C-alpha cells in the first residue's frame, strides 16, 4: 500500500492532525522500520509510521519543556550567586535535573509501553506453551492436518496468546497461499517467546526432514515442561533476590535517609545541606514510592500466568482516593489547637501532633485497603484452589470413556463426591447447564468463567475443544491430564519456594520503623534533658526541628507500610490484590509501633543538674 493510501486511511479513522505532522518525514520512516518489529512482537495492529510520528512530536514537545526548565534554573543560579542563599541553589539543581531528564523519560515511557506489551505477551505464551503443545499433539494424534489444527486453535478461547499466533498462521495460509511450514516460519517474527518458537520450529524441522511428526512433537512437549520448570526455578531464585534487596533497602537506604533527616534537624546550619522542607517533602512523597519500583521489579521477575484481573483492583481505585479524602477531613476536624491539616500542609507538626495525625491517616488507609481486601479474598477463594482436583477429574473422564460412559454421566457421579473438594461446585454448574439443555462443550466454557486458576481453566476449555472436533478419547484426555499435572506440580514447587519470602518485608519494615522512631525519640529526649546546652546555638534550633523530623518520619512510615503490603501480596501470591489485607495489617502495626515508640525512652532518667556545666 502506498504512503498516500495509508495517509488517507489514517484520515478516515478520524485521528488528530497532530499525529500526522511528521508522518511522511524521512526520520519517521526510518524510525518506523525499527518500531514495526517491536509492534509486531507486542501484537499491536497500530501503524508503525503513525506511532513514530506521534513519538517524534511528543519528543519535540518534551525538548521545548526542557528548555523552559533549564532557562528558569539559570535564573535561580544567578539569584544564588547574588545572595548565596541555599534555597536558590536547591531550586537551580532541581529545575536543571528536571529539564535534563524530561526528554529521555518521555521517550522511554512510550518505548517501555511497547516493551511491557512484549513482556506480557512473552509471559502469556510461555505459560500457554505446555497446554498448547498438549492440545496440538492431541489434534495430530486424531489424524487432523496441521492446517486444520491452526485454523481451529485460532478460534479457541482456552489460550488467548497462542490463539493469536495460530490466527496469524491461519490467515497467511488462507489469504497468501503459503504452506503451513512457511506461515509458521513467518510467525516466529511476531512471537517473543523462545519456548513457543522452539516448539513450532520442531514441527517445521520434523516435516521437512521426514521425521515421525507425532513422536517428535511429543518428545518436544516433554522438553518444554523441563524448560518451564527451569524458568520457574530461576524466577524463584531471582524473586528471593528481590525480597533480600527490599530488606537491604529498608535496613540501609530507608534508615539512612531518616538519619540524614534527623541530622539535618539537629544541625540545620550546616553549609551545603539540603533545606529541611525539601527533605521532608521527599520523605513523605517519594520514599514510599520506592515500594512501587520493587512491585514492578517483582512483576517482571516472578513466574506468571495469564489470568484475568480481579474486580478488587477497580474497587481499590475508588477506595484509595476516598480514604485519602477522609483522612484530610479528619485532620481538618481535629484541632491541636489549630486543625491538624495545617500542620501537615506547612510541615510544622511535632511530637504532640503525631498520635492524632497517625490516627487520621490510619483510618483513611484502612478505608482504602479493607473493602478491596475483602473483595479480593472473596474472588480468590471462589476462583482458585481447583488445580488440586482438576487432574483427578480429567483422569476420571478418561477412565469413564474407557468404560463406555458418557462424560455427562461421569460428571453426574463426581459432582457430589468428597474427593472432588471445591471442584464439586464447578461440576455442579456444568451438570446444571446440561440439564437445562446446554451442549456439554458450552457448559464447560461457561463453568470455566468462574475459575481463575490458569491450568484448571485451560483444562475445561480444552475438553470443550476436544468435544467440538470429535477427539475426546481416553488417550487424548489422559495426555492433557499428564501435561496439566506436570504444570501444576511446577507451579506448586514454585509457590513453596516463594511463600517463605512473605515474612521478609514484615521484618524489614518493623525493624526500620522502630530504629528510626526510637533513635529520633532518644535524641529528642537528650536535647530536652540538656536544657543548659540547648539554650543557645545550633542545638536551640534542633529542639524545634527535631520534633518536625519525627512527625515526618511517622507519616512517611505509614504510607511506606501501606505500599509494602502490596509488595507482600505480589511476592507471596503473584497478585498485588492479595496484598490489600497485608497493607491493612502493616498500617495497624505501624500505627501502634509509632505511638508506643514515642513513649519508650532509651535514655535513663537523669537530673538536668547532674549533667549541666
């Protein structure tokens, strides 16, 4: 298609003219060649040239914004040279850094979106490859041609990512007239999964070399399970490193920053020191956000499965801002003697304001965490825990088929069996649908909508696919059961390795919090007792700033604990939503520790006169 036609198509879609400013420029065409490969691997249907045009436009805008920040930073530097006031130097450095980082961050954000889509697709394909290989071999064993296999799998709802690749192959065969092997070879360019690509390459090699295809593919399916097991083991080891890194951050970086904050409060007149308000703002807003970085690293590291998102996330997006608003309202209503909200806004709060401020934020954060936590627990309880029983169910179906029983009869006999555990609910749903006249294959698919566990969901939908193509035999069901059993075993071993990591964030948060609060309170107690020493000089200012530092530490620790709870859920259960309950628990623990620590003194009671000069 020519550039003119493509441009006309873009206009027909009603896109903004801004996106088309650089559409036909040479730099955009060159950039589109590189971005096109990434967009294909990400599964995006967006025009690479249009994406490159938008990227260049936003990059130019970011450069203009960068120039504005740098010009203002130069003005601050001139004021600093004239007055030698540290706040102007701080303003100069802040604006200069912002101006420098805006263009690369703007570029990286858009490129990282593609990279994240590629990573998500890779994870999905890696997870679906064992099930895909089992179904693929089932179809081959049934005597179906590879062309029909890909045509059917392109419509399958069992495997979202693998069906996209199958659809691509089917379209190339159908509309371009390519052979199946050629279409598979071309599909490797859009698949980011090495394991999935190796399986497809094995098929091409077997066909072109005349090797026994079915035996070769079955052997490769076993190799894939070994590769998945290695991936899971490697992910568990890396995740252990992430948990250790988080504890190290809490025990070194987190505590060190608050030590700097305390020292800044004790010696506010040190030359070159960062102004206290800047440090305080950094502590409240940025230090807790480090947890989000660890959550992202965990998400990229862990052994994941493509499971549907929980509704608890949507509820959290509502309760979190609601909780913050309620905290602000409570802070405004409580007076000590002025509303506590003013102490927070101007960062002038001290030790007397800490308990009530902690109380206000604890209420808000609990409102933010508890409702989605309850919903998440409900969703996880209803949608998970089926993997333990699904293999036994598949093998029961296989044995029933060998005995000449209809699958519906097997389901009827199993739906009240204690051995099926909570899977009886799913079997009861399937049987109820069949009684109402719904075809068995559709009953399997409808019942699978209730399941979150990837392996269990794929098993039911795969049974529906077998029924539709007429390949539901004892051998095919048994082959599926073996593959699913191996995948569940790998996941169980992975979960056993990472479950012990749940306690690391708890220990790190408590130790860091106690160390910071107790140390600050101890120094504050010393200053109060040394009345003669603190009556003049720098330490006189310290008696004013140190309570403010303790106030900042208390607020920052609450939000740090809240976000750390989300990290606990992500590390231990693979889902951030599972951390809502841990956030609530950690917030309560933190609030109690803060209040208790303020009443614990590590300094023995000594008369001021005994230590005065």
